[in-house]
C-alpha cells in the first residue's frame, strides 16, 4: 500500500530548523521578541505597506481589523458566501451581522456586480454596511480594480482577506496591500506556514496601533497591569515568527513549485470535455495567482462524471482531495443571514474539487496523482 498524498502539507526544510534553533538559543521563547519584530518588517516590505502586526491566526487578524474599523453591533459587513467560515465568524465576533454575496463563476471571487447592486439599494432602515471583506480565493486576487473604487464611492472600507494569497499579485501589486487593511494566514496548509499564525497589513498607522494594542490584551503602557477596555491574547510567538522568517525566504520557490504542478494539471485536463481549472482564463491562466490550490470544475453532463466521483476514486488510492468551500449561506449556523445570490457558489461547491497542490510534493508523488487521474479518465473506477 502506497503512502497517503496530502492536499497541501507543510513544506519545511533545514533552513526553518536553523531559524528555530537560533530563536530558542537566543532565549526569546516568550510571545514577543526580535523575530516577531523582524518578521513584521520583512512582511511589510514584501507587500509594500508601512505596517504589519503579527498575530496568532488570520481569524484573529480579521477580528482585529474589523474592531479597528469600529465595526460593532447594529452594523453589517459584506462577506463572500464562497469562503471559509473565518471571515463570517470574525464579523459575528464584533456583534455585527454578515451579508453574504455570491461569487464570479470563473474565479470564485466576490461578484462585484452583485456587490454594486447591494450597496446601491441599501436603505436607511437597514443596518449600515461598515466594511466589505474581499477574499482572494485559492490564491487569486479579487477584482480590486473595480471593487476598490466602488467601495470608495460608498464610503465603505475594504478588508482584504488574503489568507490564501500570500505571494500572489494583481497587475504586479502584491496581495495583502489592497484596501484599508489586509490579512494573511500562515496556517499549516497555506503557501507558507508558522504552524499557526497570521499577519495584519496596512498603511494606516493608527489602525496598526489599534490592532497591536487589542492583540496584547489592551494593556496600557504603565508598569502595572491596567486595562481600560477588553483586549485579546492574539500575539504570535517569537518561535513561530522565526519559522515564518525562514519560510518567507523560500516563498518564491514554493510558489514556483505549485505553479509547476498546476501546469501539469492543466495539461492533463486540457482536452477533457467538461473540465476547467478554476481561475484559468485566456492565454495567461491564473496570472498573478500563487497557485495555492488547483481546483477543477466539472460539468457533469459534458464530462460524463462528477467531481465527487474523481474525489472518491483518488481517496481509494490514498490521494487527498477536497470540495471547494461550502458556501456560507448553506451553513446551518448562518441559515438566517441575509444573502444576495446567483447560484454560482452553489454550483462551484457541487462541481469543484481541489487537487493535491503542495510545494512539498515530490515528482514521484505528482506522477502518481496524474497517473491515477489518467486511469480514472480512461474508465477505471476500481479501488487500489
């Protein structure tokens, strides 16, 4: 029996070990330290923003960003329905209500035309929209050329949820630097990892200060412990920041590896009826994407099989896949939330499948995945 092939396992080398050992030997094993400071500087420089605040998770970063934008009870925040629950959860943490907006069928990113309609028809009797969260799905930036001017006209700040998009770009501009504030994830399955962690990025000095203050239990700068408001323990540890600094040095090579894998998937499915790669358009598929996860979308009648059929077949051969995010409006916890839908996210959830995409995959492992896909396409449906 061959070993399990994972969807997006951490890619860790001796460089990360060197940075971790150095951090341990420095004595800075507490939540703060020189590696945290350096990680923030290096990430801000990479994105091209003035300020970065390291936190223990992207969810924490989203929560802090919304609080710093004075989002709270009686307010509404627009959230793409096609996303992980963290974005919607962060809104609920503040006491505000999420409004879910459907996605573009071609990319999975928020449908800006729907958002335009939503913002135009809001009335004085409805909770005011205090922020729009735009998620860069599977490592491809949202349509900020259209979205940012739209939100500016309505006086609504944009929070860029770039959890999946570290290292991605749009027209040469790095993800994480769009809108009023951006948030990265360094979870174990992301492009780069700190085991668990995240980063808030902004050009707004006061917003960064506010996020940092709240992330440190809202402790006042006095010798004794004094608090005038409720804060949170959202800090990133110095040891994990050291891991992140090593990962950042390898980021470009890890992205290149994922893009190589995506190119092989594109070649495999190029002539398969009814199958497309999510986000691939024109002659330059996924331009600027970091290729975090390669997702295929299957037109069942045209292909003669469903995405779930391939998923089950690969699972039988110890190859991990995953459906795309279950839309937030389908989640029981958000059954009563407002939503503006076209059905695009529902179709992507039914017809999409994320394939193994990690940069730690060996050539042999990728060969094995592609061989299994070829066998499935040739009509094999037997378990290994």
